[in-house]
C-alpha cells in the first residue's frame, strides 16, 4: 500500500512558526495533521512534504512552491497563504485572486484533495490603533472573501480560522501575537482532521489537543521579540509602513467627512470584480 502523499504550501503559519521542536526548527499544524491522516495498524502511512516558507506571498506560492508541489503529485495538498500579501505595498486583490485560482486549479486538476483556510486580521492580532488596523482588516477581509469563493469553486475542504474564541485566547498564541503557539497549531490540526475524518479522508488518530512541550516562559518570549521578532517587524516595515501611514491618513480623512463606508464599498467592489474576471476567463496578469 503506497503512502498517502500530503504536501503543504504557504507561509510561516504552515512552516510552523510558533511551534518549535526540541531539535531546532519548527513543526506546526500541517506536520501535526500529517500524523493523523493514516492508520498504521491498517498498514497505512503518510509521506509528508512541507514546502511552506516564512514570508511567502501568493506570488511565491505560484512561482516557486506550485511547480515543486505538482511534481510530488499529492493526494492531499494544503494552500494557506495571503496574510503577507496584505502586509505589502504591492497588495492587489485581483492578482491575489488570479494566483490562488491558478494554484487551486492546478492541484485539483491532478485529482488532489485541497485544504484551504481563511485567516485572522493581522492588525487586530497585533493590537494596532484603529486608523492603522482598519486598512489591514479591510485587506484581510478581501483575501478571505476570495479564499471563501475559490474554495467553494474548487471543492476545497475549507477551515474558517478567521473567527472564534481561539483568537482571543492568549494560550493559543506565540509571543509575536501573529503566529499560533503549539496549542494553537494543535487546534488548527484538530479542526482540519475533524473535517477530513468526516469525509472519510483521515483514518488515523486525531492530534492531541494538549501541548507536548512546556509553554515558553515570559522571559524567553521577550527575548524572542527582542531578537528574531525585531528583525521580523523591521523586514515588513521597510515597504509596508510608508503605505500603511498613507492608508491611515486616508482613513482619517474619510472618517472626518463621515464617508468611511466608501472604503468598505470600494474593497467589496474590488473583490467582486476580481472574482468576476476569473469567471469570465479574462487574462490573469501575474498568474502565468
């Protein structure tokens, strides 16, 4: 009996950031899920490959991870990405939609079962002031709307991870407030496993909900923020911060005029146009 081939694509969330293992590196929800996909007592096994890379955007998944993933001809593939797109000055919901549609379609065209998820708003998770947080929230809502629609179109097993009590439970999150800790990664793996088991696609034991390793101490968390965490923020502020300040100024102007609703309507219209363009089979810039 050949192993079930599971390939994971995406960014730092799927790479496993926030769930360190004792031998160094990261584990994460996808690796935890892989352990419960097959039943060893029935002679089943899993071949798991994690192609996710920290900082990846939809363009990186399309251009770098997709070709490698297709070569592996997975039975099951997860594509969870999009937050990093919202943190860049190059954010374009039309391009995000086109890239995701191409990636989803390439795998389902091979017969793979597709796993997707919508994700929390990074501004809210970081606790940014309203004028800075609202533009990021609007972008993340747009990405989630696209992921919802395309997941339905491609028949994906979709996880609603952008809402729920787990978002406000600090025990679920790592020191950076953007990535789940071990408990949070386990929660994601458990929720995906439940969906797959219900569909008869996961025959192994569900991941345990309780952490295997001790929760990092407060001093260890502060040390991470002061070292690796500082670099992480600095890299993302290089191009995001100037544009985010511009977006915040626009936000404040509309708020002063009482026209904030226009920004939401504009974002909603952009999502509708992006999805309509895919339905109409229009050329897909950046998706070739």
